[in-house]
C-alpha cells in the first residue's frame, strides 16, 4: 500500500511540485487547497500523470476547515504518514516592519503559523501512530541585505521554532515522529510576484530539492535545512 502525504497549498507553486515529486516516488497525495476549483484541477492533473491524488479542502485561516480536514484524514486516510506545511501568504514584502499594523501582521501569522500549528497539533496522533513526519517549507530568518520581508520572516521564524521545539519534545518523550524544516531558497512563485534572476529556482527545482531531503533516508528531526544542505544553528548565529 502506498504511503500517504498531505500537502497544504498543493494546487500550485512549490506545493504542487512537491506533490508531483512525492507522487512519482509512489506516494498517494492529499492535495490541500482552500480554492476547490484549483484544488480539484491540481488533483486531476496529478491523476493524469498516474499519481494517486485526492483534493482535500483546507483554509488555514478557518479552524472549521482544519478540523474537517483532520476528520477526513482520520476517517478515510488513517494511514497518513506525512504532513507538509507548505501553504503561506507573503504579506507586504517591501513594507518596513514598523509600518505594519497589528491586524496586518496577525493576518499573515494566522495563515503561516497558527494555521499550520493547529493542523500539525491535530494530526499528531495519526502521524505518531504511523511513525510519521512533519515537514515545513521555510526561509532564512537571519539578516540578509537583499531580503527583509518583516511579516513573512516573522511567521516563518515561528514555524522554525515550532519544528525545533516539537522535535526536542518528541525526543524527550520517545515519540516515533519527526519534524523538520527546509529552506529551498529564492523560487519564482505567485507569492513573490514570480520573480526571476540568476539564483532564483523554478518551483519544480525547489520541489525536487525539498523531496530530496524528505526521501534521503536520514533522520532530520529538529533540523532547519538550508538550500545547500547546511543545517541552521541559531545558537551560533547561522541562518
């Protein structure tokens, strides 16, 4: 029986490419998306590539859809063994941090951190039962002269802390579950206005990179892995 992975934001961009690469490696993909039309279209496209795929409605701003998605997993996909927290929104990536209102910051935080936190927390019993893993798609949170999106970076920092803190607790409690984060690097997606440049990856390239870490057979519990494979060490000031 094929292993199953639930990927949020899997209807486009990096999420869709992660779904495609996992499917090519024999995984059944639950395509998480808030837009039903786009989610169903993505699932149909994957099915057309002989990838087992199913659309699962989820809006990380809506706790009801998170609860419903978890209920569907528990009732129809109780063998789920991986969650990929990919979906995110950017906020205003050019606005200085001190110009954000609390409501603007809260909206990005709800989608990029509180939603993934709630989804992860609710799915932990299922994932633990299946010796599962949680993978977060993230970004560097250190100081970079060319990259300073306040809200986006703040929310991803929280996601990185979740990975490291949960991992420590999993180890202490001897739980058979793993959580880690991957920073694919600059990627052209709708989130950033489809930027391009010499060092900017395509969504496909980033999907391949992330899945490479997922399927490399190593235990990455608690790691925040940079695009070059280096593991971030915040205690030493490394990204």
